[in-house]
């Protein structure tokens, strides 16, 4: 029961992190023998911490 001297606040709690993944790369024109730099990143859009996040990428077979 809530009377005039009390208040009640109920908030939903997210039970999972919300991860956004992305890749940036060197946008200059590649040519044979030129190094290409890729940077992977992720952000967490939730209020919950993340622990042990592993992000992996497999390069295409034609990229040597």
C-alpha cells in the first residue's frame, strides 16, 4: 500500500548486453603488395557490463 509519504518506482532491468560490432579499414586504393589495415571494434549499448567478449574475423581465402 502506498500512502502520501511514500513513492514506488519500478524499472525494467536489461538482462543482456547489447553489443554493436563494426569494422573500419584503410580506405585508400589497395594494390598487390600493399598492406591493408582493418580495425574491429565493439560498443556496449546497455547498462550491463560485458566480461570475456571475444571478437574474431576470418579473412577471405583470396586475401593473402
